[in-house]
C-alpha cells in the first residue's frame, strides 16, 4: 500500500480517482489524501483570509501526521499571496522523514520566467532571486512538473521506488490485522500498525519493542536447534 498526500488549494477528487484507476492497472494499491491549504473550504488554516503557516502545521499534525506517506505532492502556487509550496514543505518536512516530494503547477513556465524577470541587474534583486532559488533547491524534491503531467509523474515515482523494508513490514502487519498480540496487552495488529506509522516518540518505542521481540524469537529458534 502506497500512501500519497496532495496539498493544493483546489478539490482534486477527479484527479485522485483517475490516479487510482491508473495505479490499479499497474498493480499498485494506493491511499490518497488531500489537504486543501489556501481553500476557503478549510478556514482553519487561514488568518484574515490568508494562509497561516503555523495553523497549517497544527492542522497537519492533528489530522494528517498519524500515517507514513510515500509521496507528498505540493501545488507550488497556493493562492495569490507569497506563501507557496516551498514554504509549506519547509514547515512540514521535519514531520515527513521518509517521504518523497513533488511540486507541480499549471503555470510552471510563468514561474520560471517570473524568476528570470525578477532579476533587474542590481544586487537587491539578485539577492531576492537567489533566496528563492536556494529555497527551491534546498527543498530536495523529486520533481517539479506541469500540473497536467503530475499524475504521470506520481506513477513514475511510485513504480521506481520499489518496496522498502517498511512497506514489506506494513504489508505483513495488514495480513494479520485482526489478530491480537499478548506482548502489547492484547492490542490488535491493525492498531499496532497505526501506532508504528506515527511520527512521534511512542512510535519509536513500539518499533524498538517489536525489534526486541523479533531478536528474542530468533535467539529461541537458534537455541532450539
């Protein structure tokens, strides 16, 4: 199962449905979530009708941080203001340690031309453009594509990535999701899987405990031979 988070100021239900159909044909199962930053349908992230970075972070932590995302996609332009996808990524990146990142925009050519035209030949405009370019390069994203190409780019990234150890582990957990484990006070495997996906201290505690149990089991197998 591959999880994708799309951050955009528009409703992308149609695009997500299209993405699911195309990934199914390639044998890839996905869960796709959207976080409508900049949309008036989500006023919780706005202050005076403008994107509030701190509120974006808080809503993300409250509603979206309880799972691991393989890929997070950002609309570069989230509205008519200065806040863009790079600003959002900078704030959220510490909470997405294993995710890949993709930018897209319906005005990619205009964005590039705008950066070039912003440089007027003087030191002040040079520093301004340099700052934007450094922020974009420093984001270390896996692509920046035109909006009409971003579905294809998502599929390309997912098919190139293969399955990580985390993916394999999660798949096995889901195979036995209705079972309970005595070691963790009878918690269901499915609930334990959710705890392991969290990006917090408790997640690391449970992961450490699972590894300790695996090592103990391997030692018992060796002693029984």
